[in-house]
């Protein structure tokens, strides 16, 4: 992988694994063309996976939508991605489900990696289906190429035509083109969310397609925090882990580590898949707004006139909050007025009291009138 030396490191691990850890790898489904084949299994989850905590969202959704990865292809032979990779397409011809470089598979595994015995590793949306779109087998050769904007445009178009609901784009170009902007606009019109890396491909360069309206721009994050804004080529909407990550290799059950700014798109795209599956009525724009509204917001005060942090945008993507937090419109907000309790009126006991008094009075009158009569009758009886 670019700048991180992922392929070189993985090759060394492969040699060690073949000697010391033969039982830690699975037999590839097809012959491998990637240098990472045979890498050992990494048992523990990376800090980035732990930070996302996506497993808490899985009782609600695992992200059962199609997510395209526009990069170096995605291997269908990776143990973590068994049964979840479509044939896809290669812009040079053929399918995109073989990955000789390794990064496309790495990104796809962060998005949709299934749980495998012997490791804690898993992607954010393990129910997602990956649509691989290979634009190149060697991303390093394309970063400053004049052909890159056109290839990215073709990749977006292929992803939309392939039925993707989310498109993850690790590759960044220093220049845009009319074709690329039209492809993004077509994706927006088709209600497809494009998620692109915000890091600059070279010093003082812009980042495309992240700088194009309608694209969700994602900045890198490591354990120390966000990137220096000078390293970004687009204003970030969100940030996501990108350094010190664990991801799957193209063949077998092994893993390698990655430390590229481009990898941030994976966790954001995975979170978008969770939201799209949980709330299918939301448009792509509404999904992006929800991801930003539920992000783990920056704690530092923003500069005057700023609405987001120049390093991490609206905050670090939070898959669980994005899926489970109530919609703002459905939350009842207190008005600040003192509530008045409407109590029933007390019964008027005066009529019954008056009746009692009248009754007593009548008895008294009766006693006064009848008393002498009773006495006379009694006397007469005695005198007879």
C-alpha cells in the first residue's frame, strides 16, 4: 500500500507465516497473485475496530446493501469475504473479484468482513455485499496521472450501473474533470452515496472526488487524533480511523496492518451501509446528513465562523449512533414553560350538609309537636 509499505511488510509476514504458522492460514480458493497471500491471522481487533464498536448495531442491522469499492479489485477468495463479493468489473476488461495489489480487499474487509473463528476481526457492516470495480492493479502508478479523473468517473458509473447504494473511493486525484463531476452528479441523481478520501494525494493539492459537491468527504484519524488540515485536499465532512488498522488479505484467513489515510473511507462507507439498510426510505443525502449529525463531535471549541473542525469535520463517524439515535424531528423538546396540572374540581358537599340540617330540624319540630300528644295518650291510659 502507498506510503505504508503494506505489501512489503506483508511479504515478510508471509515468509514467517509459512515457516512458523502453517496452521494459521486457510487454503486459498484460487491461486493468489497478491504478495500478502499466506499472512498470519491477527487474533485481536484493532483500535479502530474497537472505536467503531459496530457490533452493538448488528442486532438492528448488519448493512444488507451493495457497497462498491472502486480501487484495485476485491478478492472473492479472502476468508473474511467468502460469499459476499460479486463478480464486479475491471475497467480494462473482465471481472473485478481478484486483487493483486491488496488494498481493495483490505478496504472491503473493513466494510463487510465476516467474523471468522480464531480472530476478533470483522467489518462494520458484515451483511453488506461488495461490488468490486477495478480501475487499476497498481494504484501507486496513478496518483499523479492525467488518466485518473477519467478512470474514477468510469468507476463511479460502473458502480451505479452495478446496483451499488454506497460507493467507497480510496483513490484520490489531484485534479478533477468534467467527466468526473458528471459521474458524481449522475450518482447523486441515482440516490447513490459516494464516500471519498479527503487526504491530499500530494502536497498542496486538492482531493477529488472528495471536493465535489454531493460527495461525503472523510478525513483520516489515528490513535493520536485527526490529521493536520494542511495534509487534506478537501474540507472533511467526517473523520474515521485509518492508521494502525487490521484488514484481510486477498487469499486465506490471514491479515495485515495498514496505515494509509485513504483507508478512512472504509469505516464511513460501512456506517452508511448500516444506515441505508436500517432506514431504506432515507435518501443518500439524508444518510450523509445523519452520519454527520450523529458523529462523535469534536470537543475543542470551533473558531469563529466555523461550523466544523478543519481536521475531522463534524466529528468521528459513529455507526451505532447513526443507526439507533432518534430522529431530531421525533424528539419532544421541553418548551421551558411551567406545566400546569389540570386537577378535577372538588365535589360540593354543601347540599348534603344542608339536607342533614333540615332533617334534624324537622325531627326537632316533630318531637315538639308529638311529644305532648304522646304524653296525653300515656296519661289517659294510666287514668283509665
